[in-house]
């Protein structure tokens, strides 16, 4: 029988970590989006959301290989890690006795963060600003003002078929604009 010894693990300080500039770039690019999503997940508990965000960035720091595509393209990985950490937090909280918070319910922010609506409105404004005016008019009437094709045609003074056509081409023109924002990008279908 031969005595085989496994190679010793490198000490924790010898493992590669993410450099400080890349970590700062991750936070700058994705920190706000992650925090808003985590605030929804934690029902507005900012402290818990910030803890999960910090732990997410710690995991990114510990696993630089996961950010190999670059800081700008790492949002899906960060959201997956944050989601798993949040699930772990909820499981741990469910396993122990209920905590009693000393704060009043009125002191907590509402789960529907009004800032989220402001950001969405700004994103819509920027996206619509990239369209031709006749396409923008149709999208606003149909989707934002929730009018029918007939109502939109009457308001704009064009035939209903023109409204449908402009809507189709406006949405088609929006796709590349929205694809530049990873949170709005459509996931490609798997190859058959």
C-alpha cells in the first residue's frame, strides 16, 4: 500500500482575488440595481438588503474568474449570487425563532419604492427619445395611454393599418436600444 498525500491547499491569502478597481467598477455599474432589487426582495429592509449586497460583492471579490467577461457584463452573475444569498438568509431566518424588531411599522419604507417608478420613467423617456417622432407618438398612445388602435388612429389622423405598422417598427427599433441596458435585454432563445 502506498501512502499518497494530497497537495496542500493554498493559504486563503494566496488565492487570487478581484482587484480593487474592478470591484469598485462592479459597484458603480451594478450596485444601485442590485440594491433596488434586494430592497424588493427584503420588503424594504434596507439593512438586510445592504448586507446581501455586501456579501454579493465579497463573493465577486473572492471569485475573480466569474467576472472574466468584464465588469459591464457581470450583472446576471451578480443577480444570481445575490438571489442565492437572499434565499440563504430567508432560510436561516425561518429556521430560528422570530425576531422582534424595535421599530414601528410606519418607519419602514414602502415595499413599492417610488424611486423605482422614477427610474423606469427616465428609462422610458430615454428609449423613446431615440425613436422617430411618428413612431414615438404611436407607442405613447397605444402603450402608455392605453388606447386602442382605432382610438390612436383617430387621434393621430392616420388609418388603423398605419398605426399597426408604426407600432411594429417602433418596437423593432426599441429592441437594440433596450439591449444596451442589460436589465431590459431579451434573453436569446437557445439554439435548436
